[in-house]
């Protein structure tokens, strides 16, 4: 099973961005190396038509980081988004939007403007559904 290595400092940055965007959904990229080591996050504008109930990453930001990874820099491991007044669980819409089985998803529960639970998910190769994966916070 995959894991996600995400330092407490980066978790704090993600929570901070998600709380800032409340009551709208926040989103951004998880940048790093190997299968699961996140070294940086990049905040994205949420381009969804209804940003209170969905998210859409900025495609220009994705292309920019794909170019950088071809130059030997860290690559996109996945992305994060928030669920304002929801749960840190993939919604039916998230499951339907999961087009790339390689990407790791982080979902943050933001309740009343305060970022609470933060969980990581990856695609189950058997079912194609996003399932919870372990999160490791220690430094590499
Ligand atoms: Zn969602």
C-alpha cells in the first residue's frame, strides 16, 4: 500500500491555505520525489464554477510543474483540497474526478473556518476508488 510522507510543517501550510479560503474550497499541488515524499506545496487558485462545492486546479500551474520535472526537478505527486463544513473523505464528485490513478489526494476538513482533519488517499488498483492511506509526518 502507498503511504504519504508529509512533514508537520507542510501539513500546517496546507491547513493554513484551506482555512484562508473558507467557506470556499482551497486546492493546490503536492510536489516531491520518489513515490510519496512531499517536499513542497504549491497553492492553486480554485477555478471550479462552484468553488464552494468543488475544486479545479489551475491547468497552467500543472503544466509549469510538469515542465520543471522534465528538467530534473521534483515532480507532482498529487494534490490537496478542502471540504468546507464537510468530512476529510472523498465525495462522490471526487471519486468521479479521479482520472489519474498515480496521484495522491489530500483532503482537509474545514469546520467553521478551522482546518481540522487532514487525510491522504490513493487509488485502489482493484476498484479504482480512492481509499485512505497512511500519512507519515516525520522528516526524511
Ligand atoms: Zn472533494
